């Protein structure tokens, strides 16, 4: 009986991990990132695919982008500054959004 519980727990944890990554697109929309960024073409800010391409070989990309999304910044894709993300968007949600963005190649 204990084995059954362990298997069920393992399946739940692995499913939850995948669901979190899939939620990146929903969190992107919910957090209003789409007001400035589109998936495949430049808008006010760079496209998600351009961001993913630029940071594809950067091993520190995830950490860099988490900080940039949280605090804002400028200069990576031109002079248009990116505003800081409101505190209403959790750090955990930013991690999911950044992971999803970097997977959009």
C-alpha cells in the first residue's frame, strides 16, 4: 500500500512541475506582459522569441531576466525602458514567465 502512495505522490509532483511551466503563457497574459511584448513580433518591446534567441547561449539568462522583469531596465534592445513589474506579480510567477519565455525559440 505504501508503494501506491509513493507512486501517486511522484506522479502528482511531476505533473505539478509540468503544469507550472505550461502556466507561463497564462501568467504572461495575466501579468499584462502582452501590453508591450508579443510572441513573434516586436511591439513596444522586443518579441518573446527575440528575447529567447538573444539569451539562448547565456547560462545566466534566467537569473538576469528575472531581475530585469522585477526591477525593469533599458538598453538590452534599444532605448525604450521596461518598467518594473508590480509587486502584485509574485517572484514565483516571474520565474514561470521567464522559463516559458526562454523556451519560445
